[in-house]
């Protein structure tokens, strides 16, 4: 949070990182979202990282029940939500204990002193009160009796005491708006819309927020307040968007450009459920959403919609994709367009349902019965989820194949500014439902010579009667066939169809010197941390470059040549080295892994340290 003094009492900053932390019932996600929306309207670039507790109803005041929301905002382009906050707002001892280690030395620590009771301290293992034992002397500690001040501010409002206490997050938000000189109009409009059916809650939340502002101003809570100027972004119309919301919009736009009905069949699972919630809002665009009774019903209903001529998609997370395996194999055999979205989370089994991980790559590649390759795509940022969802749908329709789209909990829940594209920026997707050809016989597996796709025949069309199902089909005719040579031919043909997608993969973008000593290769949600670390290294004159893979099967055709130009390859991943395994096996090229499996994103500093260690080793 380095900056310069703009005028007396005001410091201008290039960027700042704030983390709100408290109980699940303290409204930390809402508080962080409101600060983010206000910051987006103010014109800053931003990136966020919501951190949800895994347990739905963890006991209040306990470590498993802590919810957090981090926002990094800046006057220039940024790529991560930051690793260490400049300001930590801790609503109780549990939030303090769980997050204090991340706060920068000398950072601002705002705590709700009313929550630091003996019982709450003992519940999380504090033997003494950290607000009194000098253990926090390395930080700028600001204690505020948030609960008591909120109750006093709302003394005349006719709501229950419990409802008054729930407003303390808006008191804290008001304090933060004062500290960073943020306008309140965006939040005021949100409150008025959210609680329009209960005017007393509108009054309460507005009073709480204004109470926080006035309290910070009246008691001169901070020695200085901070200003983060607007960022210089590419001109256009922007909105703040999460990865799940961007993904949903990408599919809506793809279906529109293809002239198809969009059907989503999904079973709720964290962190993929929000896609179902988002798409259910687009009924006016002809979107059909179906909440299935289980994962098998979800994937097969989406496949049935594709058989009927719609664009079928199904969304899930790792455990759910494992259950969808047989249905995905059926999609491979029937050669129908289907997009399977896997928003990865920590595992195995239930694992860490609210924490990000990248450990489903090998399952996406190999986790199905027999030889059943699929195109696999992965988004790099929350807003990139829009473009890669669109691309996944385009490939599925053009090549008549199921496609796997990989996201993760970090991308799904994180937000950033999204420049809304013009319609002209979205290519049309030519979806061709086959029509009878003047009485000519219909051959369901007669292939397009370029893509090897088979005809898409809508059931019920006269003259297009054909067999469909999981049994092997005869080439061209589509009849059930058990001949050994035909089976091998069909297996190889389906694989070749997937391989031909490589011809449409654009040249791999290289950031940094083309022949740098170290090449950092990433995929998925590690993009922001990798790019920030490599950009810093390049600015310091270090021989480092970066590529980021969005197509994971087939891999970009120019990838091997790029890899062989660099002496050392570093592959940071949130797994034990799955992309590194693929790179080594496909190209017989060695690579160093930076692997983290803690349910937390990679930090920029971790990548920087690894790069420097590799360069020092090469020099020696």
C-alpha cells in the first residue's frame, strides 16, 4: 500500500488490499461485494477472493465458521486479489486468529471489540486477550465497539435487537468507505432495492453505514485517509462479474449466436450451483434449466436435450464429474454436442468443498471408460470464463462432440471488471440440423470431411430415422456393429476428430523474451499470480517468459516448439503436478513443478521466489 501524499491528511495509493472476516452470519460476503461494486463504479481495476466456510452451520465464533472476502483494487491493471492485506477487518476473535498471519507488518487491524469476550477468546484458544497483551503491537490496531455503536445508531428504528446486530457489517463498511474516500451512492441504491418491502430495514442499514462514516470522521479514527485514482482501462462499458456469472452469459450468447435453445441439466454442488442460479434468470432468452435429482440424471438430461436439437450443458464439481462418467461416455459414443463444466474444488471425496484446487485435469483427460478423448478447455480469469464458455459451445456444435470446460472455485467466486463485448465481437456459430435430401437415404455417421462431425438429426424429422445409444455403431450407416475392425476404426476416428480441433487453436501468446532462460507455463486460475510474478521479473530484467494454456486437449500445435526454446520450464499448479505429468509424457521435456494443495491460490511471492531460485541454480 505504498503511496504519496496528495494533500494534508490524504495519501494517494497505487493499490490497496482489504480483507473482511467474521462469522458466516456477519455478512462479510455482502460487505465485500458492496465495497467491490462501489470500487468498480469509481473506476478502479479490481480482483476479489471470497472465502466461504465449508460447514453450512458451523457454531458461531469458531474457526470453521469464519467467512472472508478480500479485494485488491488499483489505479492500474491488476491480476490477483493480492496475497497479504493492507487492512484486516476482524469481527471476532476467530476471524482475527485465522487471518492475522496474512496481514502485512504495520498493516491496519480493525476489530470489533464487543466480540472479544472471555467465552469467545477461549473458544478459539486464546489464553489472553490479544487486544491487551501487546501481541498486536506490530500492527496499527483500531478497536471499535461495532455492536454497541450500531445498536445506538439504530435506537429509534423499529426492528428487533437481532436485526439491529446484523447491521453492524454496514457500520464497518461505512468506516472503510471513510478510510478509502469511497462514495456511498451505489450501496444506498442497493439497500433501497434489496429491502424495498421493508422500509424499516432500509432505514436501519442506511443509518448503520452513515453511522460508520460519521464515527470515523468525528473521532478522527485514522491519521490519514487514502485515495486510489481511477485505472486506465481499455475504453468500453464495464461491469463487475464473477466467473460463474461470466460462464453463464457465455453460454447464453453462444446459444443465441447458434440459434439454439440452451438447456442446462445440473445437480446442485458447491461451487457450481451459482451457474444454475444464474441461468435460471434468463428464461426470457429461451434458456431452460432443470435441477436434476442426481448427477447421472443431470448429464443424461442435458445429453437428451442435445439429441433433441438444443445446446445441452451440465455443470458440476469434481465429485459430480466422477458420477457423470458413464453419461459422458454415452455422449462420446453418440457424438452429440454437450458441454460438461467442472468447477474444481479441493478433494478427494467431499474434501474442501469451498476451496479451490486444480486436481481434476487427469480425470478430465482419462477418467472415462475405454478410449473416449474429449476436447478440454480452461479459463484463465473470471471474465475469461465468458469467452471460454462460448468457445467450448462453439467446438461442441461444430465438431459434434462433448467438451469439458474446467474452472475452479477461485475463478467461480472471484470478480473483476468485464468489458461487455459488442455483438460483432462474437462470431456466429453455424449450427446445422440435418434436413432430408430429396428422398436420399440418411446415413447418421457420414462425416464432414473437414471436422469429421456427423449429421445432427433432430428426432421426429421424417426420413431421418436412425439408431442411437451406447452400443458401437457401424461407420456411415450407424447400425449396431460388433466387428473388430469397425470398432477400431470408430475409436480412431473419434480421436482424430478431437485432434482436428488443434487446427483452430490460435498461436500461443508469449509474454517476455521468446528465448528466456525460464519459461513459466500455467493453466486455469493460476494466470493472475503467474503473470504478476513474471511481469515483475521482466521489469527487473530477468530472463523469464510466460505462456498460459487455455486448450488442454488437444494441446496447441506450437507448444512443443516453444517449450524446447527454453532451458528451464516451471509449471505452477494447485495439484501435485498434473500438467507437468502431461508435458513430460507428451514431449519428453522435463519441467519443475511449484505445487500447492492447501485450498488457497498461489501467491505471487511464491512464484517469484521459485523463479529466482531457478535462475540462481542455472547461473551456478
